[in-house]
């Protein structure tokens, strides 16, 4: 039994060494046992038994169904107040990271989505601006976060800690997007317009990043579906713009959770 506010969900497709290292870092840095659900998106059969042993739960897809469909397999099974989706190429370096996450989720009222890096503005054509994090190479991507947490508009999908009641309300991660790309910005904006806050939490971590798009098995998987990763990205950007473009832009006051778009203030709960 755990008293954790969140269950961690990690999607994998092969990359067994990286997944093993990712979970080793979680276990080394946690203050209490964090439940981990592994979703196996078509890994080679020889990895199945080890993947089962690495977590507390396991879902097997015989073929890669895509990131978004796999994410949506997880949340109906989870009983904790939040679902923490984390990429298997994220290595946590901060001792007791879960205590910090729990403190923010407890102290800041009506958090809808939290994560490890966020931007304070979104251009609704499909770009995130003013990104901050405490990633190992934070300055390469934006600025290094100094405070415990920062009000945000959009979080990087490398870690999304989503309130379970919102996943129920939205019927999961938006399925109109194909496979992946843009789901992270979408769930953040959906949360804000439902009156819930988005927050980036200062957790020291390392992220390999952009590795999936370069993998031969992924390139072939997309090619079999008649597209490249860039074509998928542009396709989903058009979906994002059709859904959110009328808002023009969304930003937040970085000293307070005051959200606004081109039409004015966005009402928040509480």
C-alpha cells in the first residue's frame, strides 16, 4: 500500500537498458514506494519478463499503438488522485523528488497539470515560449528554474502529472491527435480553460530527448503508416490550431496564477 498522490506511468518500446536505468533512478530518489505502471508498446518478446519485473503493473500491446492511445490505456486503471506520465529517457537526480511534487500539489489549490518544465506563454499557432526547467542542460532549452515551482501555460510531455478527475472529465488525452505530438500543449490548455492551474515543478533531472524520432524501428513504423515524423508533427499542429487558434495566445503571470488570452482574463477555480 502506498500513500503517494500519484502513480507513475512509463511507456516503453524496447530500449530496455534505458528503461532499467530510468526506474533505477526513480527507486533511488523516492522517499516512499511510488507505484509504477509500465505500458509495453510492442517491445520484442524477450524483454517482456524483465519489463514485468521492473514495475508494479504491466500492460502489453503486441504492436505499437502510438503514444496517445497507450497513455489512455493507463488512467482508467489508476486510483491515485494524479497520474504521472514520464518518458523512459528521463533520469531523476533529486533525492525525495516525490516529497517536493506532493508539497506543490497539496499547497497550490486546483492544480490540473504539473511537470518538470514549462513555458509561460503559448502561441496558438502551435509554439511554446519562455521555457524554464531544472533539467541537467536547462540553459540549452531556455532558463534554469530557481523557485520551487513556476506558474506555466504549457508543459513538456517528458513528464505530465495530470489530475485524475480531469482525465475522467476529458475522457483522457485528446484522441484527435494522431499517435503523438501536441497532446502535452493540448491537455495543459484544456486544464486552464476548465479553471485548473498548470505548474512546472523544480525537479533536477536529465532528459535524453528526441531519441524516438531517430530510431529505425520508429521510422519504419511511421513509414508503414505513410508518413514521416515531421509530417506527423505538422499534421497534429494543424489539428491544434483548428482547436485552439481562435484564442490567438495564452499567457500566465509568472508571479501568480493569473491566466489570460487575447479576449481577456481566463476564470480560475477558487
